[in-house]
């Protein structure tokens, strides 16, 4: 049996109360968070400790204890992060939901969570939801200020409460965080982490990032996302570092943010990488950003061609990581130690196995489904729509990703099990074909799918978006693939779109491509391109 193994023993996990108290003693004036969109306002570790104690006094007086749920509905802000961390410090369960992504399911999500307290941001259109929800304590989040007189909403409510310490009410195995998947294809899933699971994820992330006290990270992804929670909310907290936060990515301001805030590590997704490659802002280079150690890319596979182009153009090291809601952080590079084209070795506390279709372990270099075990980062279970909890499998999480482990112990991801194309009994990973197409100078992005075929069962076709001002026809791109892929993997047709469909998290939506291919074309529409043509679909 071949596995890739990191350090798997779980340490004695400190409570989040202990983490915050230690940070306040060691670095009372160091910012925990700096909010770009809030005029650069900051919340220091000393201020966070006092604020978290006031939150703990409020929750205790409201009878909210271990396992009781506080629902937070808000965009990125100092207030969002302060409440998130303060609820963990008290020992209750913090539930967070991305309002826009999960809008169609918000009512049922609130019923399933059954929160004792809901803190919501004004301006997100949640009034109707509040009126329809089961009885509960709904309060506007408001704004925190260092001076009590400047606080509003919930922060005004607790401004005069004591700042003295209270013990945490939770044990390591009590529920700590509930977060929801995007639900763009099906009903979103509520995933539950214990306090210990959350801490192990934060600690493992700080470990692979090499975070040191005083480091600064930059993130502009939603803190309703698990990845952002681990990388820039939790990891800086356990390391004594600082999170520089924005609500949204800005191409034109990104380099300036990195420089103005002395950022050591930035977090991106492949879409951001592609945007920066297409239209780079001034000042994005290793020479002008001497403090920046690296950017780390996650949430979707980064194609090798884009990876190399980015590093060659800007001189900035680009690392990669991956994880899942159920298994937590899985594998990652350690900055400059990255191996281009791979995800990296297992993260701390994780074991990675590669399985065949029958669940048997595969040897090094063989592609199969990725199974993540170890248990230290694995979610406790799912919160079901009826409020019950469905435990995650004890044997680990089958990710649905296809991949293999190379001779250096690095994980490669080659596609998805459900996206796998089976042509004449031979398995083809769409991501491999995408990567070859993306290597053509004219191609901005590519998406490959399997379509029904009367003889082979499925045939390989690809959709392509070209770079602005560039041209290529289907015959040229097929010839490009034929020189780099075996015949059975080479697309038999290529269709052109201005932009490929993405889901709410900016990942390529192959389901939408398959649906588009299966839909009958309007009578007035031009025919889709075939080999040797370049018409647009």
C-alpha cells in the first residue's frame, strides 16, 4: 500500500480562549486584522481579547453554551472576524453562511441551524428572512469602534459589559464551526467542525505557510468560505500574525495592497492569476515587493502553463494547496519549496491514499481516487436539513478527485471522478486535455467534457475561450493537442465561447458545458464549430 503521510499525531489542542489570551499577553498592540474597505481600520490582539470577553459575558448571560449556535450573516469586515473568533473563544458554535451564494436556500438553512442568536449585517436584504424565521434573537451586527460611544448594533449592546476573563465552556470535541458549501448545483451542505478540528486546520495551515509572529497575509475571499477561514482568519490567529482583508479582489489595486501593507503571503485562486496575467497592475513584481515571500493558490487546480507564465512574468513565487470541506486542508507547497505541476505533500496531520474503483490502494504513479485520512482535520459530520447530524465516515473522506502521488511524495490532481471521460473503456481526465489546450498561445481557458458516442460510449470535446485579440480555429487547436496527447485523448471537436461558464466560486462549470452541448441549438443559431472550423458557440 502506498500512502503519503505527514505528522499525524494530534497535539493537546488549546482552547481558543487560551489562544486569544496568549496573543493579548504577547502582542497586545499588534493588529490581528486590518480592513482595507473600512478605511484601514485595525483590531489589535489586546482589543480582540477585551472584546471577546464582553461577547463571552453576553453569551453566558443569554444561556448560550457549548453546542449552542450563533449564526453570523455578514460580508468581510472587522466585525465579522471579531464575532467569529469571539464565539469560538466562549466555546459556543459559530455558523456562517454566504448570503448571496446560498440565497435560494437561506430559509431552510436557518431552520436547520436553529440558532439561539443571529447577528446580521444591514443592507444584505435579510429583513424578510428574519420575519419568516423561527422565533429567536436577531440583532443587527453594527459597527465596532475602540471607543464605546462609537459602537452600533450588537457592539453597542455589549459595550458596557465586563472585560474580565471567563473560562471557555467547550471541550475539544464540542461543535465549533458550521459552514455551508456553495450549493450551486444541488442543495448546500452544512459541515460541522469541532473546536479541536478547527484548531488543527488552523495550525496545519500556519505550518505549511511558515507563518511567524508579526507576518502579514492578504486575503480578499469571503470568510464564509472554508479556505479563507483556515488561511487568513485561523492561521494568523494561532501564529500571532496579521490578516489584511478586503471584501473583493481588485486587479488594479492588488499590487498596491501588497506593498502598502507589507504583505508576506497573499492568497489567490486561478481566476485571479489569469486576470493578473491578462492585465497586470503596475508594481506587481518581485523587485517592487521585496517583503512578499509567495502567493498561494487554492480552490481549483492551477494549470501548469499559467503557473509558469506567472512566475516568469512577475518573478513572484506561486505555490498551490488543496483541501475539502469534509477533510480539511489536504496538501500544500511550502512557498519556495513548491514543485510546479503538483499540489504538494500532505499537510500536517493528514494521510493521503490513492484508491482504484474497488477501493484498493494503488502504487506510486498510478491514478485513482484520492482518500484523505488522519482524522485530525476531518469534519465531525453534516448538518442535515431536518437538523439531525450525519457523521462523516470513520475511514476518511473520498474526495471525488482523481490523482496520484509521485516519487517525491507530492500529490497531483488530474480531474474529478464524476467528470471522468470513459472512451471505449479507457479513462480520460478532462483536466489533462484542458492543460494542453491552455498551453496554446491563443487560448485563455479551456474546458473538456465527454459527450455521448454510439460506438465508444463517450467522445472527447472541448470548449475554448481565446485571449483578446488572438485567433485560432478548431483545426489548429486539435493539431496542437494531437502533437501532445495520444489519439484517444485528443478532442474530436472544439467549440468557441467568449467566456467559459463558472460556478459561484469561479471554478469551471463542466456541468453547464455538458448541458449546453446537450441542448438543441435554436434554428436561427449558427452551427457549433467542428474540426477545421472556428465558428463561435
